C-alpha cells in the first residue's frame, strides 16, 4: 500500500463526510465511522478515489480501505470532524 494512496483516500473521505455533515445528511455529532452507516453508505466515501486510482476490489484495495477507514474513525472519535466542520462553517464554507 502506498502512503500517498492512503493520504488521498483519507482526504477524500474526510472532505465527503464534512460535506454531508454541512448538508445535514450526517449529524455533526456522529461518534464513529461505523455510526455513519446509520445515515449513509459510508463505504461509498472512498469509492470515487478508488476508481481514480484503479483500486476498486482486490486485496490491495481491501487493505487500503481498511487502513483509511481506521484513520477516519480515529478522526471522528477524536472530535476533529466536528472541529473541522465548525472552522469551515465559520469561514463561510458551503458544500
């Protein structure tokens, strides 16, 4: 697994999650990656970048997805998602 791929996937997932939070599809107080599934198909956050990287399916894709989901889960559980959303909204960001 390439570190740059992991960074790309994690970044894309975070951006999409923040957009869904800002749009009200996902509550800003969601507590984990697993809890996202109560509102959306959270696995789809990674799909567009996986297609761009040619990694949809296979062992490499599974390993990359699991690593990305773990990083995003820690980001959400640590409160960084709520903090990032608050900063973006304060700056006038709209999805």
